[in-house]
C-alpha cells in the first residue's frame, strides 16, 4: 500500500512492508497474493489527493531547547577539567537552582528551560569565573597550539576551532562565519590589553555565553 | 536612589542594548489607566491558610466542639497548646471586624483593611488553585490561561520602572504580554541581590564592550523571535547589573539604614519569618522606584493536614506572614509619597491571598484539609478600608452571595471569586474594559480611599 501523500510514483513511493504471517490481502481488491512481494494496488493519480507534501522527508527541524541547569554545570566542569563555579564544594548552579526554576517536585514539578534573563546573567558569571581559571591553569586543556601567546592567524584560528569543538561541539572543519567573529574578538582584545591571556579569556566567555553552547 | 525605566531604557538604547520598539509599549486597544500613580503588592500565603485562625474566626462559645457535627464548624482553639483563651478572638475598632488568634500585627491596620469573607474557589489542588489566585483565571488543568494579574498591571503601569514586575518566592506568569512585563522572579532576596550584582570574577577592562560588539554582530540577520529573545534577555541581564541598584536589596549590609529596616521588618529577630526579608525587599523596590508590582511569598508552612502540624505550626506561620505584611504597611504608611502629602500606602494596593483555605472541621488526624471557601484581605491605595465584605454562613462556613456594589449579603448577589478581585484591581486604576477577560464584574464596594 502506498503511504505517500500526494500520489504514488515509481521509485519514490514508500512501500509498506507486507503483513507478516500468512498471505497478504490486497486492501483494494480483497484478493490474496503471496507474501514474497508486496502487491501494489492499481492506484492512479486521480484516486489520490492532490495535497502537496508539506514537509520534506529530509527535513529534520525541531525547535531548539535550552540545556538544563545540571547539563550546563556538568558540561562546564567537564570541559574545563573540573573547575567549579562557586566557593567551596557546592556549585553556585546548585545554590541558585530554585531561582533558576529547577524542579524540586514539591513546589515545582517542571523545570524552566527558557534562556531567561536570570539564566543568562548567572551563565555570564559562571563563564567569567570558569574561564579566568581555565586559561590560567598550568597545562590547561584550553589551548590547541603549543604556544598560547602566538598571535599568528593560523594558530588563533586553530585554537578557536579547538575551543568550538570542546565547548560547543562544533566540528573542527566547520568553516563557519562565526569563526571570523571570534578572531576579530581576540584581535580586538589583544590590541586593547596587549595580553593574549586576556584575549583568550574573553573569547572563552563569548563561547560559553553564546547560544551555540546552551541551546541544542 | 530612584531609577525610572525611561532612564533605564534610554541608557540601554544608548548602549545599543534595546531596540527602539520596546520604548513604546503596545497598548490593549483603547484601554488606558486613568490612575497612574498606583502600585501593587501581592502577598501570597502558601499552602492554604486557616480562616478560623486569622481572617474569619468563630467564637468557641457559640461553636463548641461538642456541637461541631450540628454546626459544621469547629474552631478548636482549645486544642492549640499555649494559646490563652483571652487571645482566641482579636477585636478591632471596626464593627464586625474580629480576627482569629494569629492575625498578628495586621489587626492594627483594621481601619485600612477590607476583608472579603465567603469567597469561593474552584479547586483544592495546590498548583491549580495557586495559578487561579495569581492569574485571576481558572487554569486549564494546571496550564494557566492568562498572565499573572501582577504582570498585567506591570504592563499597564510599569513602563517607567527598570524592573516593572518583581517576584520573590513564588511563580509568575506571562501569557501574551511583552517580555519586559514578565516577573523577574528569584527564590530569595539574596538571589535577587546576586542577580543584580556583578559576578565574583570581574572581566578585564575593555572585555565587556568587546563582548557586546561581538554579540551585536551575532544578532544581525536573525529573524526568529525565539532567537532574538535570547539576545534581548542577554542584554537585559547586563543592563540590570549596570543600573547599580543591587545595594538596595543587600539585606546583609551593616549600613545604618539597612540595620533600621531589618529591625522594622523583624528580619533579625525572625518574628516575621521568611516573609520578613521579602516584605522589606518589596518596600525597597517600591520606594526606590525600581518596581511597579511586587509579589512575594509572605507565609509558608500552612498545609497542615496533620494534627500536630496544625496545632503547633500553622498559627505561628500564619502570624509571621501577617506580621510581615503589617510591617510593610506600617513602613509604607510612614514613607512620604514624593511631595504629595500622602504616604506610599495611600498609593499602594496590598493584596493578601492564599490559594484556598482550610476545612472548618478537624479531620481524623486533628488537622485541617483543603476548603473551597476562602477569604482575602486588601488594604492601601484605592481600597475602601475598615469594612468586611461578604460573610460565611453559620452552618459550615459556606460562601454566600454578595451585592458587589454594597458588599452586603444579597440573595440576588454573586459569590465572590478570584476573577472578581482581579477585575476590581483593574477598575481601581480606571480600566473598565475587561482587558484580562475575567468575565466577572468588579466588586465596587472594595473601591474607594486614595
């Protein structure tokens, strides 16, 4: 039986597998055929509706979702080799959980997953805290290149691509226009501060606070 | 320090943080408030308060426990340990306005109180009833069908405040109104202070500007409303920090002013419970020009089904909440409203509500279960104080129809609901059109005063 809306056509039609167990019954004629080959009904264009297929089978679009607070916390800690936002053992993500709308299944049974004002404010704080320590950490996994102070374009681009992979999960070979934006950001900060670590710190904050990190 | 939203928006626009369109809030048809100097506080008591212990008592002499089956009413004050019989009923100077033993400091404001007795709710499920109380509309299941009343009022009046709608310890809803009218909701006052403060690790000089330019470039070409909202919220998050108003909510400050405020609101002593700091926050937000509407959880720990909980905890928790509201009312009454000669209380409507009340008969555990019949109390600007509107029956404390214009019982009247109150608040600022789609008339008897 043809399942495609908008008519059946040759090789593009989706053929349903035949019924299992016993002979297949032709839904149109009621005749019985063998189960080895599907029996196509004699359907013509005029017998099928003319409504066009609205969504291409190749389309895989869904609305992006925001990471949960736990996902953000765990991701940042894992990416940076265990740097916790907060003082002491407790992460500030847990301290502000109620304010960030995390479900406690008493007063709140569903978590707020919106990229709200408060979420982005605390994410910015977490990024500033985390990036400052990650960039400065000895033997840090932050840098992709051997010389962290190199301002050679190739090294800067390589590092940015590496950070996009680490932080945002983007392929290193992804030649996205945003890479140039990160390069510009880096260059701007080098000019302003004469410090490559300050520049990388800023790039790091930009990456963690970009929707490419927390929206998926 | 008073910060107005127009200054906030101008600063933000100048920094390229806010699009010009948001400077002109969209209006609902031709509905414009005629009273524009009104502020609102919604003090929510979580869990379902006991009317008999607070707003709608009964004398055990008239309703003794041995007749409970006959009357359907059981005050049971004598089962509460350490409660002096002399304190069972709290009389006030207002005729007919008697309160239960845990009304606390709110009784001192009797001349300004309007008590609604015999309201009828439509759910005894906490989440549903809470949403009903906050939005003035019965939810569809547990999904709200309208914005919080505070959100609507903030939309109508709060365009000049930097945080038009401030919320602490409770939910807030925005269904179809501009995002700037949404409640900025935190769980505690300290979280609000942190949200308004810079993070613990400052960025190097020049970094913030560079980041703003970077994200401005990311926003170019975006058309999806959801994507644009992300960047708008990001700018707002920066803008509220740049306003430098966090200090107003630094309750841990040892400044002379804050020490005095903590004492006035019972924060250090704990007498006002968890509602005290939030009431202080409300006072600061209003009188410093930060917010137009403030909603906070004034009372909690009231869902006392078990006997021990009801006997020992409900009363003190209820009183702590009433005391926090009383402290707020006292502070606002003592704070001049500009050079008008009036006080902030004359310009602030305070609404005290709970999602429902508690049964007027004890359950088999000696506690009280949920009750569809409820009370509410309002005071302040626009409210005709010194009155009781409506009355519960002497058989089972049931709701009775009320003439909405006179506030008196009337067979031809209506049972008061959350919808009536929401509609009343709008009528109080001159909006006669039912912009919230509440489909009930305002309680005219409530309106009056300043």
